C-alpha cells in the first residue's frame, strides 16, 4: 500500500478532526489536544492547515456538508416512516435526540455560542444552516411561517434537551404546537 498523497492526508486529518469535534461537541480544544486525540502532532496539523483558525474554518466547512447530508437523512427517514406531517416531525425529533446525535447537537450549540460572541464566519455558517432547515421544513409543512416557527421550537427544545437530558419535554412541545396549528381558535 502506497503512502497517501498530501491532499489525501490532509483530507484524512480533516475528517478525523471533525470526528473529534463531533465526539466532544466543541471546536475549542487546543491544536495539540486535537492532534493527540487523532494520533498526530500539532506541528503536522499546522503544516497541513496553516493555523488553528484555518483548521477550524475547514472543519466547519466539512461539518456543513455533513449537516446537509444528515438533514436529508433525517427528512427521508421521517417521511419514509410516517404518513402525516405531524408524525414526520415527531419522528425527526425522536431521531434528533438519539445518543448518536448528541455530539452533533452539542457542536451546533457551541457554534451558536461562537456566533453570539460575534464570530462573523460562524454567523454566516449558521445563517446558511438555518435557511436549509427552514426550506426543508417548508417542503414538509407547505408553509414557511410554520416552518420557521418549528425551526425555532426545535432550537429551544434542543437546548432544553441538552441541558436536562429530557427528550419528552421537546416531544410534548412539538405535539402541542402541532395540535395548536389544528385548532380553529389559533390562526
């Protein structure tokens, strides 16, 4: 087996760095801590990426690709397994709160914190992700205002889930929202 070319090695390192970020739910580790977790040296990461900031930018770009694939997977699973919009959304929430998704959710919240602190690139990344989610939920519900409300409901429920570990409260919130949408008294 031949030694990987430099672009292949860089891509492998990037993928490993993303996996570490997903495992830990954060990007704020030192370059040496990241290197140790993936079995390389900080010097090698600097060689391939130039700086920790550039490594983070590329990890976020790779995360964006993976999040889009994950969103599509969540949508397809929810829609394939259910007959109604409400059931699809509840299935999506249940899949969202599986143990496998914990790192994804924590990393997303970590990125929200960075954006709140004024990181422009992270703000732009999150704006693109928000738009993707709203478009996906609009396709599912047929109503952009409802989709945006659901997106914000999911954000709040996700924060509650991450801080309490209680997925049932989020599910109850989604159910209550959907029941409210069916009520003739709510417009």
